[in-house]
């Protein structure tokens, strides 16, 4: 043990954005349970390359008794991380080079520039993005960044006749069914959106039937997992599409 500079992470401040992980060339910081953590003192050189990248000032350098930085062990650790990454990529389904499925290709649709109705009286779509299904959307999609995020049960637009003008307009959305979908990965996907895009608000819109309220439960779990301080705005619709 020696008295030296070493990274200190305030987990209360950490929002789980993960920027420090990319900044740490030694791999000493990893994301664990939604928070950035120093995995081992021997991997931290104490130079503080991760300091400037933290948007919430959760990282500092302190001088304390700590194990010496071990360059050889760090190199072995980085090689192990690289092997694990290659093994993961090898197991992932391969896609044709340059091919992006039209169903999941990110697109901004510029709905914000549309009028609510054209001269013929036809109401315009207010959808500003593609895709919309929670399984297909990417947490890194630009339309989620700093947006008003709306998590919508997939029956809602069918029940509410003026959904586009009353709720959809100006919002980024993700659509899901908490009863019929395989929701196992949904909490992590929503948490990833919250930590990566840092939306300014979160609204959950669901039907009055009990199973549909599970969408709010997913959102609450995602908020807890991501460490976000967002408060959920809950909108419940009757089966006739009326806001309750």
C-alpha cells in the first residue's frame, strides 16, 4: 500500500451515463448495477483522464492509501476484456454488411413542422420518428436526447381518436404492450434510454385495464435502475379513449 492519487466516484451523484468508462484507457471504471464503479485500485493510474467527461461532477481524485498501480496486471485485464468482447460479438447474429432493416432504421420525420390539418381538412400525422416499438428503438437515437419521452401502450392510439394532436405532438415515443410482449428486456432498454439520452420528462400512457398499468411498473423499475430523478406523469385512458 502507498499514499497516492486515485479516482473517487460519488455514487449518489452518478447518473450512469457511462462516459467515464470510455475515457478510462485502463478499464478501471465499469458500469455495475447502473452506477460507475472503480473495479480495482491496481488498474487506476490516478491521472484523472475521466474527470472532465463526467456531466454531473461525480468523479474526483483523492490522495489516500491504496494498492500501487500495476501496469502488467492492467494489460492482462484489458486483454481479457478484449477477449470477452470478441466472444460476445462472435455469438451475436451476423447481418449482411451495410444492410439496415427498414423496420429498425432510425429516422427523423420532421413532424414538428407539420400543420394539424392541411387545406383539405385531412389531419396530419404528428409522428416525428421511426421506429416506435420499444424493442426496435435505440437508446442512442438522436430524437430521444433531451426530449419529452412518452411510453405508450399500443392500444392507446386506437382508443383515443385525437391521440396525435392531444398527446403525440412534440413528443418522442416508445410503444409497448406489458401483457403480450416479452418484457424481459424492457426495463433495461428504458433505463438505457434514460441514462444515454437523459430526456427531460417521462409520461406513461396506458389503458384503464389492470394489465396495462404494468407499463408504469416497467418505467418505475427503469428509473430505479438508471438512477434517474425523473417523475412519471401517468395518463390513464378509458376504453372509450377518455382521459381518466
